C-alpha cells in the first residue's frame, strides 16, 4: 500500500468475512425458526392477536378462548388462537 492507496486484498477479506458472518447468522436463525412452540404465554398470545394482555385474559375468562394450565402458569394453544381468529372474522 504505497502513497496513501488502499489494500485491495484487505478490503476483499473484510468483505468476505462480513458476507460469511451474515450467512452464518441466517443459517442459525433458520434452524431456530423451524421449531415453533405450540403453547404461548398469555403475553405472547396477546401479541400474536394484536390485543392487550388484559383483553386476552378477558376472552379466556369469558370462555371464548381455551387455555392450558400447568401449575400456576397459563398458556394458549396456537391452534386455539387460529380458531378464535377464524371464528371472529367478519365479511
């Protein structure tokens, strides 16, 4: 690198490393994305439905949305969330 120029090899190495890092990250996220939990917390279910946690708790309490209870924890089956969405669609 003479006279204030740049080192093409160093630039290519840096670019190749950035591309490799992005590919590794993408491959790692693909593996995690293929396994999705079937049960969601009430908070996650609320996010999934675009509702508040309190609104989802009300829907559960009114018997319109089943819940899965384990000890003191409450979960929502994603299939029940999908069913609730379909049943509440309006034309």
